[in-house]
C-alpha cells in the first residue's frame, strides 16, 4: 500500500507500530492521528477509517472561518474531538 496525500503508511519490521498516520495542517495548526493495523484489524481497514476521518476533518476545517488568519479555538477543539473519537 502506498501513502496518499495527508496519509502516510508506516511499516517497520523492528518497531511495534504498523499502520497509517493522518496529518493535516490548516492555518498554522497541525492535526495528527495514528491508525494502527492491530486496533482496526489490518492495513485495509485502518486505511478505510483513516480516509473517512480525513474527509470529515477536511470538511470541518474547510468550512471554518479564520480569526486573524488562524483557526478559532472552538474549531480546533472540534477537530481534536473528531480525531479522538475516530474508530
């Protein structure tokens, strides 16, 4: 499986983590979440959850109004909550 925009595949033979990392930066704020294969039942399933979460996060961030060129705290909290609840 290849990495995609905002989604990076991590596969290490010597490390405990295998899965996908979602990382997106908007208006100077970076949001990151890891989707391990073990938790989601394999590479394809973890990718599917990561892609679904990315779509939801992009919709939230694209619809947010910026204050002084930055995301408002309410939007940042909503995005962090969305990432925390992704499964």
